[in-house]
């Protein structure tokens, strides 16, 4: 069985280290201290040997975020779509993401996609109005059978009364 040791030479099996790391992750910690009440953390090299790549990427991202926040750089914001850190002038309302996998343009204030020249509250009102209109249009074309409550879309040229009549004959409980 493969064993891994901390820098103070306390040995543990890979399975125990992985389980311990996942427990620490659930508590929001992305590092792993030795289980033998030793103040030493397992090294990054050790973690690279036993943890999956996606976990290592998460660890790296959280470590970068801690270092960025610790640096106390003014005017730092994150892209709302990919969480990439960008330094921009506080007067600018638009975030141009520099992450090559994202490259999106978004609003700094509401953290949504770019909507200039409209203001954030105008976009919210416009969205609410659009949703209201779409629901009204849906109510105009969606019909409900009075007999069985089945929903159907009103077809042009198909008279609803014929549907109700045919549907009620087809689903008549006396015929079953």
C-alpha cells in the first residue's frame, strides 16, 4: 500500500489523505494539515501526486484569490461570468474580461451582460415588461380542456369548440 508522509515523517495511506482533504474542503479549507496533531501541512507536491487535477485547479484558484485579496490592490473587480480578477478605473461601468476563455463584456454595477446605453434599473424594468408580455401572449394561445384540464396550443384554423367536443367524446368515461 502506498503511503505518504508529511515533512515530519508521519506516514498515512493515500486513501486517508484524500478522505481528510475532502473533509477539509467541505469546511472551506483548501490545505491539509498533518493528522498526527503536527503543525505541518502536506506539501503541494504531495497533493499533486494524489489529488485529481480539477481539485488541484480549485486549490490554485483559491490560493490566488487569497493572495490577491491580501495584496489589497485598489479597484479590483471580478468578471461576473468567470471570476477572473481585473483592475479597472472606478469611473468605468463596463468590465472587459481579459480571460481568454471568457472575453465577455459586462456591467460593473449590476454584474450582468453589457447593456449600455441603458441604465441597470431600465434593463430590469424592460425585462419585467418583456416577461409580462410573453406570459400574456402565452395565455392567448394556450387553451385548457374544461373536461380533463389538458393544455394545448390553439392552432390557426382549428376551432377550439371542435377540439373540446372531439376531446370530450374521446375521453368520455362512459366509453371505457
